[in-house]
């Protein structure tokens, strides 16, 4: 995705509106779930934008506030709503920050909501906000951070790692894998080195990216390395990416989600599934260059990848569950097991009698997939 530096309001592309809808749907679920057991929740939008588009009133800040209001209404009816909902919006451009303040002020939000638009860069403002959150009574509240830059730069890995240090914090990142690939492949890579070191949090990209490979291969490598970096962080066991493409199959960007909780990943997939895919964009798994659309109903390809990755030895159910969550559109491995079983490529060691009704995990001792 080429870098874009608007100076006035712009039109949102269909994939942008789909991205905002995913954020809105996910946040409603996230606020509802965490709101039952927390007195305070926070949302941080690192690249907030002006709050509306020429062709749409929707934006990530309004989506977050609207989702929170719906969750607050639902939780209030159960008598367990958080008392404080904090929203931090960071925007570099003065005029967009002030537009965003105006947009948010047009609506009367619940008295529990506390919002603040900060003018500046994500890089400058993040640590101050995290410090404020950490100093709250009971410490850092569960915080969802949406990081949605234009282009490849402005999101140091150290900042992402700082957010994910906290147990109930999650991030959704718009990763410009194509732009990052171009930085690495540039003739004058020397001047991009500092950017690339910041993006990956070190110099490992120098060994891992084949800068002369075709751009689509390089994009795959960028994404794979980025996911690996996320997964190297303590407790960040669940991360998942999908490609946002045009209908013609050109890559726009990857949306990368990282969480410490499998439920977060399940709910993110639910939000993606629910978003209308009839617009002029398409979702795809994160395999760049192959026009494999997300197919939430056909387990064949992901089952074959699971076989390639985990086949040949006896493993506990959890290994397959983590693979399903992190690497496939599915929330669990069961439809892929059905597929592999029908091909005679799977053996199960049961605890007691074999199950006749699928794959109840509590009855499974180990599973082996056979090529
Ligand atoms: C892709 S737009 C955000 C769209 C918004 N998240 C939404 O879904 O409606 C990126 C925004 O980030 C702002 N921006 C650019 N560089 C920034 C930086 N380093 N820190 C914070 N904001 C930045 C741009 O001015 C632009 O408004």
C-alpha cells in the first residue's frame, strides 16, 4: 500500500470501511466480555484519523465509542457494568485531531466515558498514556490498542512490546508488509536501516528478508518475521494475520492481531466472519501471492497445512488447537480433523472408549497426523 499523507478529509475505500466494521464488532465483544469482571476498561487508537470520511460517518474512534456504548447498555441491564471507560486517541495532524474532537463532541456519550484526543505521534505519546494507565488504582486496566498507520513507519516494535507486557492488553496492527518490503528492497537500503530496525525491534531482518526475491515473496517474509517477533514476546501466544486485498487480489495490507488469550482470537475471527464480504475487497489468509480467499467452510487447505506442520508425531490436542487458532480461519481443529480422518490420515489415542461423535478434547490423549 503506498504511503498516503492527506491534508484534508478523504474518501474511505470499501476495505477501510470493512476494517472499521471488524474493529466495531470485535470491540463490542471485547468490552462485553471484559466488562463483566473489570471496573475499568481502556481503548487506545494510535493513529486515530479525523473521525469521519467524506463518504462515511464511520471511523475507528466512533466505532470504538459506539461499540462501548452498546456493551455498556448490555452490561448495565445485567447490573455489572464497569464504572470507568477510558478512550485515548492519538493523531499527528492538528486539523484532524480537532476534527475528531468535534465529531466526538456531536454525540452525548454515557457519563462513564472519558475520552481525550492527543495531538502528536504514536511514538511520542504512547508511553505517557501507558504510564497514566499504570498509575490508576488497581494498575493497568484491560486495554485494546488499534494501530492503523498509513505506510510502513511510525510503529516501533519496542512500543508494541511495551503494550503487550500487560496481561490483558491486545493489539490490532495494520501492517504495511508491502511498504516494509519496499524499504528493505530499496537500492539505498542504508538510509532505511533505522526504520527497519525499529519496525522489527532489531537487525534480524537483515538475515531473514531476501531483498532480491519477488515482492510477493518478500511481503510473506515480512509478515512471517513480524508474527514471529510478536510470538517471541512473553505470553503472546495468540497472533493471527489476514490479508486485506482488492477484489482483483492486490494486497492492501495485513491486519495483525496479537493477544495473550485464545478467547480474544476466537472473537476476532467471529468479527471477521460477520463482516460483509460482498464489497470490492476480499479477505485472504496471510499467504501473500496466492489467491486463497478466506473460506470459513472448507477445511481442506488448512488441514493440509496442519498435516505438513504437525504431522508425523503424537501430540496433545492443544498443539492442534493452537495451530487452528493461529494459522487458520477456524476457531478449533475439529473440521480439519474430520477432513483428515475421512482421508485416513489421522490416528487418535483415546482416554477410554473412542468417541463416536467427533473429537471431544477431554477424551483425547494424543493425535498423530500421517502424510
Ligand atoms: C489510516 S488513517 C487512520 C484511520 C482511522 N484509524 C480510522 O479507521 O478511521 C492514519 C492517520 O494517522 C495519522 N498519522 C500519521 N502519522 C502519524 C503518527 N506518527 N502518529 C499518529 N498519527 C499519525 C494520519 O494523519 C491519519 O489521520
